[in-house]
DNA sequence: TATACACCTTTACGTTACGTAAATGTCAAT
DNA sequence: ATTGACATTTACGTAACGTAAAGGTGTATA
């Protein structure tokens, strides 16, 4: 199938100027130019465009993308696997931002003081990841694996052991909550246990614990039906 | 606590030029300027900066952010709740991109042909969401709720009924997989059932089904220990 | 056959959110 | 008194397009 600028732009959900620009900078040249000077794109270009958009999505600059896809050793299949890893990483970041938000919201409701440092925790982690994405292995090669990992761990402010304990608690909570939902009685012992575990879990990342803040967070979770879904069913990839 | 440009920039993980720029465009002015002309930021500015970074994270332009946070009716608490919703939305988009990627990878392994349209499905959905984020209610007010919803549904190419069935299958699969994991026998009847359900589930979104593609995807899932986690434990928000 | 209209072209200047450099002043410690 | 890490302003550069101008192309319809 062959496409003109407008056709391909509609297909890919971008505007035609973008395609002309990509031609201009030599990122994506059309298969051929017809007798009237129109750009005509073929199958190969469509697949290349898909690759380009994947990388763009990941925040890679167009010039980097150009290097990557014009590299003769470029292997689409392993590149796709890399994409996938990067996207999963990104979702992890998002989760962190969300949990940071939860902390902020709860702290405002419950009168807990968040330190200035904590207010920006989520963003900072995001920066780290963004850097990794943009400069790839370069940083690690320059400063060494160990230094980078240590610095990342430091920002989260947990030892590996603490982190393990924390994630462990999380799975206990879900199990307990499921049982509690099954019995359907919020006043039951199980629900009580779940709340207690949740409290412990929160203590790991919250600056200090308060009943009000916990209640505030719980109410928000109940209000947001999207959240209940998480405890109700599990999520698929 | 008071901060100078460098101090605040380190705290928030941005560079000092950014703070000077925000001062320049009137987005974030320092509390005061000391006798040597240094910018000094106070508590209020720190909280405002956190808000600004949240909005920036969501892709809102600085001029829009300026409007929003200087609006006298601006309410931080409800803004935070909105932030949370937007981030959850965003994670949903990411999931879509990932599933699109899975399809691409599997189709290459299994020799399934993806139509040109399908190759860009994930990006398109992302564009829609991005528009919503940037122009907010404006589009809906202009064209009406219904038009927007219909167009979104159309892009996904499913009726509401199909969509329900699809998500339903997903939860059946997880249940079955859990049981299968519990028995620990991959050749068991349960595992067989899970694979079958998974096949059905894939059929909803894949252009056509092939054993090879399915096996390819399964292998990839097994290879990626992050994926096994999803079926092993459930995820917390 | 003419006209309308939606497409295509190139040239070129504008925009956003900073990056970067230059030239210079400030402050705490040795 | 000097060093070195901080601060300041001015000002030009950059990425990835947006947008407008001025015009050619292709096909359906009066």
C-alpha cells in the first residue's frame, strides 16, 4: 500500500508537516517522488515510522532516533523488546508519582507534615529515569554501575532489606483484603487485620502516621472507583 | 525554611535556569530579593512549585499553568485529586501502548500480519488522551460528550458489549492461572484451560490467531521476570 | 470547458521551554 | 588575600514543529 503525506499522517495520527520535517532532516525519506513532486511512502517507510514514533514516545530526540535506526547493526526485534522494558520502567515511575501524590493528599487531609524533600521525591525519581532513557548506557559507563545504583537506592531512602519487607507487606495486604471482601463484612476481624497491615505498609513511606491521614486516604480510595477495581480484580498487562 | 535558587533547584531536581525563567515569565516569583540581589524562596513558593511540576508532568503548557494557579478559585486539594485521576489515566494509556507493543512483537515472531492501521493504534489512543489533557473540557463542550465518546470507542473498534466480555475473560484468566500456579503443574488441566482462555482473550484484539505467535508471546512473558510478577502477585497502587 | 475544492509543494518566520555562554558580583573558608 | 563555589544579567542558540504565504495538481461537478 502506498500513501501520500496526508494519507500516512492520518494513518499514524500525526500531521503532514511532521512528515515533511522528517524528510527535511533526513529521518524519514519517502520511497519516491512522483511526477508532480508529491511524496509517496511505501511499506518499508510505514514500518520505519512506527519505530520512530515508538522512540519518540520514549522521549528520545529525533537526532538520536536517526542514529539508531540508521545503524546497520540495528535489530528491530531486540529494539522492540527494549522498548517494552522502557515502557514498563515508565509505568513504575508513574506508580511512584501516584504514590507520592497519595502521600501529599493524605498529609493535607490528616495534618501530617511532609518535609520539603519528600514533596519532590516522585519528580526526582522521574528525573533519574529520564536521564537513563536519554543518555542510555553512557552515564553508567562513565561513573560505573555501582555508583548509579547506590545513588538511586539512596533517593528512595531504603535499604534492600527494608524494601523487601515493604513489598512483602503489600502482598499480605492484598491477600487479606480479598478475604475480607469475600466475607463482605467491613467490621470483621479480617478487615481489621487488613487495615492494620495497611497502616504498617504506609509507615514505611510516610513521614509519620496519623489515624486521620489513614482515614482520609481510605476514603479517597473508596471514592475513586478505579481504585476499588485494583483490590477487586487484578490487572492484566 | 528558605532557599536560594541552587538550594531549591537541588531540592526539586530542576536546574537553576528553570527557576530564573519561571521568575522571568511571572510563573513563580521568589518571596523576596535579598540585599545582594539573590532570589529567596519561602514555604509558599515551594508548595506552588510542587503544583507547577505536577502540571508540567501532565504536559500542560507553562502559560496554562500560570492561568490555573493564579486563578483565585484555584483549590489545591481538588487539584491534587485531579492530578491523581490524570496520572491514573496516563497509566492506562501506557498499558495500551505496551499491549500494542506486545502485539507487534508477537506478530513478528509468529508471522502474523498486522494491518497498517493496527500498527499505529496505540499511538492514536495516546493522542486522544493527550488532547483531552491539554484542552480539557473545551472539546467536549464544543462537540458534545456523545461525539467524543463515540469517536473514542470507534478507534478501539469494539462495542461496549465486546469490551465487557473481553475484560471478563481477563479476570477469568488470572483466576485460572493462579490455581494453575498453585498446583504447580504446567501440563495440568488448569494450565491448559488458562492457555485456552488466554487465546480467546488475545483473539479479541489480535488481527488473527496463530499458535506460534501465542507461544512467542508466552515465551516473552516467561523471559521477563517483571511479567511473571504480575501473575504471581498482584500490584498495588 | 470552466470552476470549485481539497489536496500537494516550497520558503520562511514564529514559538515554547529552556541550554549555554559571557561577563561580573558575593560570600565563607583557608 | 585569595580561592572556589555560589549568585547575577544579557543574550544568542536549539528542538520540533506551528503557521502563514504563495502557488501548483487532480478530480468531480455545473
